[in-house]
C-alpha cells in the first residue's frame, strides 16, 4: 500500500480531524489561520488540505472540498476520495495535538485524579501523547467512536 495520506483540516473541520486521528491518520488542524498560511503549511509538510472553503479548495492543490456538514457524511467524502485507506479505529494519535500515543506509566507514583486507577489496576491500558502528554484509555467514548466509524465502514462496504 502507498504511504497513507497526510491531511491538514481547516478550522471548519475540527471534528473531522479528530475522527481521522482516531483512525491513526496524521491530520494537522489549522485553527485561526488565513488561507495563505494554511496553504503554505500544507505545501511545506506535503499535506492535502481538507476544507469547507470553496475558494481555498479552488486555489490550493492538493485539496478536498468537503461540502457536507454532518460528520458521517464528511467521513464518507474522505473515504470516497481515498478509497484505499484502512477504515478502522487505531487510537494511535492524540486527538488534541496529532502527536503519537505510547503506553503510559504513572510518573513517580503520582496518580492523576481523572485516571480511573481501579480500572488501570485491573489491566486497563493507559496511553499518553508523546508530544502534549494528554492521557487516553478505553471508555464509553471509545465505543461511540468505534460505532460511528464501524457503521460508516459497513455502509460503504454494502455499496
């Protein structure tokens, strides 16, 4: 398989960027930047711009104009444009900053109050972003993400 795509989502597609990161895709997020800076960033890093901005999509290549407003349809638009990409949840990337995730161990015995210690003691793995330190673990939110992506993948395989 060819190298997976690298994307730069503009500020109108923040939720889409998070879901692409759930699937392990290198997806940067441009918030509060003018079109020229978004285009320069994408060019510098070899990224395809994902945008709802007709003018930006027209002026910059490669780009993908996302006309849909609902997340499942936005994901489907990306899937239509990139049909060879794996369509599975991997939780390899930080949804906050796009950094890579690695297995986490509590530093020096200090335990963050928001991490469910009893579940971790029972074997629940916790992951930390290598860039920003944000912590992740399996919970009800991950079930919802898997359902959303799984339903879309299932729908796509039937068409």
